[in-house]
């Protein structure tokens, strides 16, 4: 297995295919696994987000399972584990767009008119429709993730890298706010060569391709019985939502729309959301997940959790997490500070748009009880 420090930068490029609101750095799971994990040992992340743990496992030649309740997270994780040549991904994009009919139905309203130039919007909608119809090949999984990454972001003076009018990259703005912003500044959506954007991005992420490993990615609730299948895991490395963090899907509503979701922001909490009603209820829900992982764990399995808190909840995240591990099948061995949550690219670093401020993050290490 390659030592993590020997994994060249270009091999890691795929990890950046699309930003995700809260993510931990690739170095974190690499550090846990490097030099310790043996060939063939399965790795799991029950809250896999954009698939950082799964991609680290792939870089080290390890098989992995990822579970997440967000369609955006699952689409990104699937892409991190896929493999295709640049030319194949571009060929799929060109093939889909060549077959575009003259009439394509697009969502209506001022947001959509101002977010995307009309011909770009038609192409985005057609690509969306085609990829919803069939996303079974690795080339299509990678194309879909490239488009998710390009869907919204800043406009630059040089060649366009995003398809939208001026937007943040990590989260989608709320429609009313975005329309006001564009109107007041007279910002027009750019005319973008969609295939060119795909080509540039495919080259960026796929010029070096790490070897594929066995994987299983599940769109589901990690509290559910049987969600992890039948494999025995030696490593579980994860970062659950922080208590009070409930905006994973609304903050990604545009990407979620591209994956078949509604063309509006849904504020209703998703069914799979953990219970944020109280710290005790939240810890109980986490405990269900730890129990499920324990039921599938090899004898000498390790569970590593990064967890923090947000300032508007007056709860000690360390106590909450310790509580969740009680009677979970796991015994806590170590809890250490991950350092200042604003240093490096830790998950709370992404709290940049006036959301709740992060508290310090901690790493928890546990063994089977
Ligand atoms: C902190 S993020 C994980 C980020 C990940 N470590 C990364 O690097 O991208 C937590 C994730 O938990 C997911 N999640 C929330 N509730 C869930 C549930 N009941 N089952 C599975 N995933 C859930 C969210 O959608 C989110 O992607």
C-alpha cells in the first residue's frame, strides 16, 4: 500500500471535483489509515459527505463503504470512486448535447433567468434530464460530478469555470437574495461554452487516475438497520453533522435540483435528519449509528470521529459525543483537540455565510467494547 506522503498531488486532484459545505481535509483519513491499514481491510464512513474518507481509502488501495442521506453527497462520493478517461467524459457530454432537441423545458422565474444565460440553462436542463435518465457508467458519474462542481460559483474575467451568474461555490444562495444581488449590481449571467468547461475540469481532475477499489455507496439513513450491508469493517472514519447543523440540503438546493430535486428551496427538514430537538436526543441518534457500525465491525476495528459544535447551541460537543458512545458497542480511548476549527480546511471552516460560528473540533478514537 502506498504511504500517504508518496501519493502525488495529481492523484489527489479528483478530491476537489466539487466543493461540499462541510468537509474534513483528505489528510485526516489518510493520517488515520496510513501505515496502519492492511490490504483488503474495509473502511466505512456512515456520514460520508463528499466522500473524503472513501477517496482516502481508494488512494491507499482499500475497499470502502459510504452512506449519506444527501443525494449531492452520494453523487460526489460515487464520482470519487469512479474511473474514466478525460476523453470518455468529454465524449459523453458532447454526445448528450449533440442530441439536444430544439425545445427543452426549463424552470421558470426571475431566479432562473438571471442565474444562467438562456442557452446555458437549456444545456444544463438537457444534461440534467439525460443524466437523470441514465447515470450508470463511470463516465456519466464523473460528468455529473463535474457539472455539479461547475454549476455555480464566481464569474472570472478569464475563461469561465462556472456556468452561473456570480454565486458562491460552496453553497447555493437563496433565490430572493440572489435576484436582489444580481439586480442591484446589474450582473448578467455569462455565455459559457459548457463543453469547454467540462473539458478543462475533466483534465484537471482526471489526468492522473488512482486505481479503483471495491466500493459500495448508499443513499440512506445511517441509523437504519442493515444499511451497511454484510461487510466487516476494520476502520470507521467519520464526521457526523454537528448538533444544530441542519442546512445540508437547503444549502445545496441548486445541486440537489440538478439531481432531480425541486427547482425551489425546500425548508422542510428531510426525514433522515438526526433529532436536533435536544442534546440527549441527538446523542441517542448518533448512538444508533455507532451501534450499527459496531454490528458490522471486525474484532480489532477502530472508530475515529471528528466532531465539533456551533456557537448558537450551548452544549459541550465533547460531552455530547462521549455520551453518544456510551452503550454503543465502542469504548472511547482518546479525545484530542483537532486545533482551531478555523485553521486549515476543517469542516467548520465552511461556515462562511453568516451561519453559526464553529466551536473547536475534537478527534475521538474508539475501539470495540
Ligand atoms: C459533516 S458532513 C460529512 C462531511 C465529510 N466528512 C466530508 O469530508 O465531506 C455530515 C454528513 O452527514 C450527512 N447526514 C446527516 N444525517 C444523516 C443520516 N441520518 N444518515 C446519513 N447521513 C446523514 C449529511 O448529509 C452530511 O453530508
